[in-house]
């Protein structure tokens, strides 16, 4: 019943065409469902995983030429996997995309960079394995800026991803391809990662739910980022999809995690939270009126739900914060260039990395 209601009540934008109006609505009855809604159809026997996967492939083939959200496909293996015995998890049979910063066996793994134009994934990191154990079926890789460094998704290698609400606008970054794919209905949710806003920015640009989880919450999908800035999770159209995927993939005490469970156990008593919110950014400037209104609305809602809410100053020196962040952020391309030089005996040609990446490395 919940899935049916969601399908009836959720509007999925079609990409806007040259005529100035929205293109035709997405063509199948699954597109407006969130991931748990699609999984419920499989669980009830109403549809097969192959039907969900085939429908998602058709949507990608229809919209991706406009949005450029998906930069590598694995449709053949996805259809084969959908016909096999999938893991019995919360998302069995649900179509899914992995951001091209993370390795996935047998599929291009280019990190948005011409430096890695020919690289193919050779294994699945632990985080990807935990994701696959939920029953999702991976259809391919989503677009990302070079090395995930920018808050827009316009890599020289793969070209710009477009926002499905208005293709003249960016879907944000660095998980811009993932957000464009989810917001357009290609897939109900998708893998994303966030160091300095790379889940939250595209979620905001595309009208999705996106949360940066605590560092150390998830297993690393590869070598840790400098300062452990980056974490992996999803962008989704519903809060419940994000919650259930986090529960399924998060490290536990058995893995050596010292963090409490990410969400309360079923039946646990409600917990009152202490929530602070601010009206100014780290530099002390007042934020845009629309953003301020959204924050005020959220604060009022939290108070109505019984939480302790108060307005507070962040107490952060904005200039020092930005400079400290840039030291960590610029270390990423610097370390990459150092690794390439050690491995090959020479620095890569300057044209193989984008100007922003070189600029950050030189800043470091």
C-alpha cells in the first residue's frame, strides 16, 4: 500500500527539452517508487528483478543522452544477475549505480580523470560487497568530476552532467551523476560519497535526500582520503532508503567500530536530541533568505517533535577553517602526482589532469 501511494504521489521530473517544457513523463510504473517500494514489489511476487532492471535500463537509455549521468554501463551482467539467486536483503532486485570514484569489478574505473582513462576495476572493496549483499543490481557507474574534487560535475573526460529539473543547470558535485540519475527516475537511489559536500550539494541541487554520515561509520572502499574527509553512502528520494542502506552497510562493534548504532533499534524508546542551528555561515555572513527559511522551518519541526532546539554561533574562525580544509583537499592531487612519479619515474604530462587539479596540487 505504501509503495502504491508513493507511486501516485511523487512527481519525477523529465529532462527539459529545447521546447521549454518538460519532456514526456517517465514511461513505466516503477520510476516513481523509492528503492524499498520497488523491493516490496519483488518480495510480494508482483514483479521480477529482471523487470525492474530492464525498466531502469530503458529509462537510462532514454534520458542519459540528455543528462550524461551514467558514464559506464554493465547492462548485460546486470540482466544476468537479475535472473540469478540474488541475496535476500532489503533491496533485492533494485537497480543501482556506483559512483565512478569507487572500484567495481569488470567495469571502467576512471575517477573522472583522463589519467585513468583505460582503468578497469579488478575487485570489489568491502563497502561495495556490503552494498551488493543488500540485493541491489548494479547497472553501471555515475558521472563525477575529476578525482571528486569539485562541487559541479563537468569532467573533461566524460563531459558535464545535467540537472533533470533544468538541463541548463548543474546537478552539483561531486556525486552529480548519481543525483541526476536518481532525480530523473533512472534509478531510485545511487551510491554517493562526500568529503566537503559531495553528497549534500547534489542532493540540494536535485531535490533529493543526502546525508554525510560520521567518519568511520562505513568501511573504506579503498585507501583512506587525507584526514579521512570522505565517507560513502547514497543519494535517495526517501529518507527511509538512506536509513535502511546505512543500517545494512555500517560497521558494527564486531568490525571494531566504537560508534553507537546509526539508528535506534526497533522498539527502542525515543531519544530527545540537543540540536543547535545557525543563521550565519563560517565567515559570519548571513545566508541566502531561501536557505535561512528552510533552516528555520527545520528547526521549528524539530522543536515540535520534542527536541531541544536553540540558535547558536558556530564559534569557528571561517578563514582558518577554509585554509585548513584546503590543505587537506589539495593534498589529494599532490599525493596522486607523487605516486605517479614514484611508479613511472616521471610526472604525468600536465595536460592529463585538469587545471583545477594542478592548481590544488601547486597550492599544497
